[in-house]
C-alpha cells in the first residue's frame, strides 16, 4: 500500500513540473493530389495560437497537445516523445547543444533504472528509439555534457507504456541532424518528424510551395491525416515533369514548352538523332536541341517534336491537348485586344497577321534569346528586361530543319506546332524570332522539329 501511494505521489509531482506531457498526437503527412510526389515545403500556421513553422514536403508533422506547460521553451530545452502513450516503441528527440557525452535513462517512478545508454555525440538534433518497455509509467531522463564544459543539461519527461511485451528493453540511436544556427532551425532530411503544439479544435492553415506556386488548405485536425494539395497553376505529365499554366481569356495554356519523352499512356516517343533518319521519318519522333538534354532541361527549352508526334494527340498530359489553329488564333486575338501590344495599342480586328504583329515582347522570355544585329527597337532580342509581361515565357528553343536535319541558330527562334494540318505535307505553326516584334502564323513541313505548348481541354 505504501509503495503504491509513493508511486502515485511521484507521478503527480513529476507531471506537475513536466514540460512535455502529450495528451494527443496527430500525425500529418502531405502529398499532391493524383501525383506521385510531395510539395517542396509547407508553411504550417496555427491560426488559433498565432504560431508557425516551415517543413520540407517530405516531413511528417506531429500535432501534440502538451499539458502542464507554463512557458514556451526554446527548442534546446524540449524533450519530445512520440507516440505517447506508447505501445511497441517511443521516439525520443532532443537538441544536444555541444559535442560531448549523452546519457539517456529510463526509470520507473521509484527511480529504478530500467535501461540506459551513454555515448559521445556531436552537436545537433538527436533521435533515439526506446523499445520493449512493459506497461506502466516511466521517467525518460536525458543528461548531456559538452566536452569543453563542466555544466550539464538535464531534460525529463513522463512516458506511459501500454505494451504487454516481455522482451528485453532496448535503446537504439536513430539519427543526428545538424542545427542551422543562422536560422535557428534544423537542416531536415527526408521523412523527418516534427512536432508542433496543438489543442483540440484549433484551425491549422497549411500553405504548400512547389516551383514558385502555392496551394492552401485549412483544417481542424481530428485524427491522423494525409493532406493533399491541388496546385491550380501547375500540371504534371506522365513522367512527373512539372509545367506552369496560366489563363488567357477563356483558355488555360501551359507557359512552359513540353518536355515529355513518353506518351500519356507511358509508351516512349522515339528519338531520332541521325540527320537522315530525321529528314525521312514519317512516324512520331522527338529530339533535344543539339542533342543536349541536360541544357534543354536546365534552361526549360523543352523537347523538339515532328508533327507526326503531335498528330497522335497523345503527347500532352491527361486533360490537355496540342492546340488547333483555331485555338491559337483565339489566343493571338486575345493578346492583341487586351493590352499586350508593345506600344500599348488595342487591336480588335480579325486579321491574324495584324493581331500578332506587336505582341512578341509580351510573349518572349527575358533571357535565352540571341541579341539581334538588326531589327526594330521593340524586337524581342532587344531590351529583354521589357519582355514577358504576359508570363507566357516564350523561349528561343529553335528547331530542326526537315531538309537537312541540322538545328537552327541557338536562341534565334521559337516555333510552336498546332494540331491542324495545312496540306498533305504541311501543318500550321506560330513562330517568333529575335529580330521580330510579333508572333506570326505560317506553315512548315511536318518533318520539321519544333516546340509544343499544350492547352487544357474544355
């Protein structure tokens, strides 16, 4: 009777002074809807408390309710346990402030040591796993001493085990992560587990970031949760290449050139490198400019396709297609009528040549264009800091001649296919070049190699 009373008294005293008693622990993971990967980063904001933290998209967030907390502790003053109560194991996480000895001890409430582990560790965030602790309440005690300091730091927390194990207790070292002192944060690796104070019923705002775009979700988290984000201005192909998109009038366009090397059904689009094979092909093919895929991807040039690949209507992501000539005309007329002419004029007529004649600078990217030796003052390749007011990111990706298989001059021209054939041998395209001020409609041999932009299905 006396032993039980003493245990209860020790438990009450310890809980009243403890910094970290987890009443609940909700695990939150992150993904992108219908895609096989995660955001780059997540800003997590507890709207109710006014607190926030930033995670890598691969991190796992634990929302924990901590009772008995009288003040907010610095990260290096916190001993984190999860899950708590534990079954098979509990993870122990804490900051070791300077290189030196670390001692981790599990004791029952009478002070009897169940298991302990002592070793040298360098500075950083340390994670340990404690396994096979039989049912009961325990004190987890961590003492860390710097190799150049006589002072030690002691952290303690209560752990409740619900395990019925009869196996031998174990303490396993899991990971060490360096602390980024300038940011007072941790340099996190894949699948880090991060804790955040959370009380039942509070609203959490999650802001995901991916290639400069954001997606937002707000939740009152009530259980373990997978939060899936939808990025309205991004689209992904079958190979998980990411493309930015933007709405122009009633159309949503990719603002990056297509770089897919597979059809949307996962079969490969053939590559034809030799000049002879390219010039004589009458079947689908793609190629990288100057046979340099690395540079093409680094500069976002996209791949070059012959029209036979376009004709399949199978090269754009699901829900997207190569625009028809009519759809491209609609885009050009919209740009001319909505303030994208270089001189600020408005054109609302129906002549496609006039409509496209002044919109080149608004469509062209601010870089990756050859500087022209001649041309008008508002040529695409001049004063490129004035380019791209539309955000369309037209880039000098060039092309491949059908007659010789050779490539155009670097960064001189961009030419986009339509899915509309002009005659038996030709298809309609829209092109601009470094000396030009506009985007122009013409037709080219189907064997040529040009860029592709995709447009969303209605």
